[in-house]
């Protein structure tokens, strides 16, 4: 599997606009020094005992610098119980020898938006763009060392340069993340959204699983565009 190369933030300044900002998610906008906020998403995660496992996974995936650089974001945060019930994330939480953590990083990007949303009400459904860009891995793994954090997704991939979508829907006075086209299924929002200064922290009761790959079935597409 080809490792998904990510680039440090400093290189975004020299990239052509067509690569660095293909949609409203880019470029990343860190706060100016005089606008530094007193709290961040990482601070709020650290303050809540329900997120100790998620925080550990973010640290393992080296995404703390990335999240701290966001200025306006939404993090759908699975609680400790949600992660422990999920096979792959439970496996990630116990790993000690993986120095790249590419799969973990991509799954966490699927829980993160580079803008702040307003949660829907009634029977509304909104479609959000995550920071996960699915790739069609057709070449052998690279032997190059992984880049230094902050880890940032490179636009491109198997969805024509677009990131993976994620539906957020409201039904029966509750909000669910990762619903289908009819607003069914998804992870339930179980904690009141928290304004963390540089983004919105939304606690959910299960992991948001990446859409299944179609590559194994012979399709030229690697992920489902929901």
C-alpha cells in the first residue's frame, strides 16, 4: 500500500493555489500571534475524562500540532466507550511499534472538518467535507521517511480532488453524524457541543467508520462518495 504523503504547513505557502486551496477547506488559517485563543480543542479534550483515549490516539497519530493550528474547526469526538467498542480503534490504542500510523491518521481525519458547522435541527441533513482524502493505493510503499508534523492532508485522491463527505442529520430531537441519504444510522451526539476557541467539540457515541473501499471488487474508484 502506498503511504499517503503529507506535507508540512510551511510548504503550503509555496504551492500553487490550485493545489493548496481547491475548496473552502484550504488553506489552513492559524491564528495570528495577537489573536491567540486561551483554549483550543486539545485543551478541551484534555479537560474531559471522556476523551482520554481519543487524546492518546491523536498524540500517536501526531495530529496535536495540526489541530492546534486550525482556526475554526469541528471535531466529532468519540468517547472512551465508543473507541473501546470499536475493533480497529481498540487495536490502534494498544499499538506501540508503529511509527507512521497512516491508517489511524486517515480515520481521525474523517472525524475532523476545517470549518465550524451549526448542528442541524428537526429533520434537516447537512453534508460536510471532512479532511479525509481517500487514495487509490496502486504502487509499492515508499521508502522515504515520514514528514514532520503538522500532518496536513494533500488535496487529490480518488474522488477527483474532493474530500470524503459526511452527512449530519437530526431526527427525533437528536443529532446523528454519519447518517445515510435518508438520515438514518450514524453516531449519536451524546455530549453538548463545546466551543473550544479554535473550533467546536462534538461528543459522539461511536466511531465514524470510513466508507468501504471498492478497489477490492475491481472498481476504479477506491471509496464510496456518500
